[in-house]
C-alpha cells in the first residue's frame, strides 16, 4: 500500500473518530505525522514553512510553559495542542482535488449521524442534563440536545461550522442529497440546543454568506430559522431569547464571574500568560462562586490572553487576519471555481467562531476541538495547493494540484 493511501486511511479514521472517540482520533493524527516524517519529511517542512502560524503557535506554547503557574500541567496541555498541529499538517499534506469531495461527503455523513442522535435525544428525552445548562427558576426543566458533543453549546458551535459548509456547497453545486439531509437535520438540532450564542453565531455566518455571495435565498433560510426558533421558545414558555430573562439568567451571572477571575489571572502574567491549561487548573472550584469545573473563560480572546498573554493573543489575531486575507485573495481569483464552497464555508465558520467566542469558546476544549480543526484545515489545504505550488500559475483543475504518491 502506498504512503498516500496509508495516510488517507489515517486521515479518514481521524475525521470519523473526532466527534465520537477523540483518543482514537488523536492516535490516528500521531501515526499520520510519524508516517509523514518517515516518507515525506520535505513535505512536512514545506507545510511548516508555508504555514508560519505553526511556528508562532509553538513559540507561544513554549514561552507560556516557561512562565506558567503550573509548568508540568501546562506542558501536558501543550502536548494536546501539538497533536492538533500535527493533525493539521497531515490534513494539508493529504488533501487534493481528487479527494476533497470524498472528504466533504464523509463530513456530511458524519454530520447526519450526529444529528440523528440529536433528534433521538429530543424525541425520547433521553438526555443527561447538567443543571448548569439551564436556569430552572427561569426556564423550568428545558431539554437541550447535545448529541455526541456532550454539551449543547459545543454541539451548537459544531452545527454552525457544519451548516456554513453545507449552505456554501448547495449554493455552488445546487443539489446534493447528503448535504441537503445534513442541512435539514443540523438546522433542527441547532434550534433544539437552545444555545443563544450558537444561534447568533449561526446568524452571523449566514449573513456573511448572504451579503458576500449576494444570495437572498440564504436570507430567507435565516429568517425561517429565526421564526422556528422564536416560535418554539414561545410555545414551550421557555423563551431563552428573552432579553429580560437573559439579564437574570444564572448562566449569564456565572459567565461574568468567570470573566472577572480570568482577568485577574491574566493580570498576574500579562505578557506570556499563566500557561496552557491554567484556566481550568486555577479557576475550577476556586471560590464559593466558581464551584464547578471550568473548562474555559467563556470568551475566546480572554481565554487566549489568560493562558498565553498578550504574546499569544497577538499571534491569534494575526492568524485571524491572515485567514480572512487568504480568503479574499482566493475568492478574487477562484471565486467561480468548483471548490470555492470550501473557501466560503471556511470564512463563514471563522465568522461564527468569532461571534460565538464573545460568550463561549468551545473550540478551545481539547477533547472536542479537533472536530473544529478538521473543518478549518480544509481551506488552508486548498489554498496551499494553489498558492504555494512550485509551478505557477496553478488552477483548481490544473495538473499542479495533485497528490504525492509514495
């Protein structure tokens, strides 16, 4: 079996396992990187050279670990981040014009399976509901689906990515059974998560697509989703969209306390941060107010600042700017190509992530963040094959966008 086929098998295992069995996904990522180092070291080096953010992230990890409050804990968390980086490298090296459609189809099938389980949870009520997900005094015993992602806000974040790519694909390809089924089920599940931040992030992503692509039908879809969401809330008397209830919601008050504690932790080492993993390590069960396990700061920029300082935040902002810049560069030259939906899905997902990141940061939870990375990596892989090819100019249908058989 060729190196590329083995790599493809490992990448497919990683993609399939990420939403269900994260340890298997991380193992597949590790072995795919080992395979690449043995068979394609120059290719790995070229990816690192072209994707300079990898070097910057490793630098931020190193410095935050050196100055960490708990260096060993930070080092272990850093290993998880490194596993994400090697998964990112493997995806970029593997994807080409011959397999990207297969990967997208696989993501659609996975999305359908995840959403079917979410529908099952909603219909049967077979959920393990954490009381911290809802304020019973305001919303009663509200059931929020979470599927295999184990938290409704993480599930909602995943769905914003899934829907962004599905809508972008259907706008380009017009029709596809898998994508259509995935979109319908994802839309229902997003409403049933009752995630306010997730729904606002979804709306931001759809507005980005509608405005940028000048597609009124996306606006109609968004309007229909808003009517369904508000209608369901009203009928069940569990109106989580109510501004008056939001102000008194215990989850809102809890977020404010976490923001305060995170800010205090950031101030203790504002240059390089408290170290990776310092938020759950230092804030969980730290007071009578913060009496539960805290995975993150419930604000993406604040979380990054707290753990990696101004240095890490600067790198993150530079990466976001670079991502949008690459999208606009790509769209200008290849906006009408068959695979432009990957670029639009990426930009819309990035927009959703930033909007959701104002009140949550599910992409920062190591046990689930690989799911998001897989979607995010699709566009850099596409962009790299076009814009870093040694033979230029390359096009989406040219001979230069090929796989490396070995």
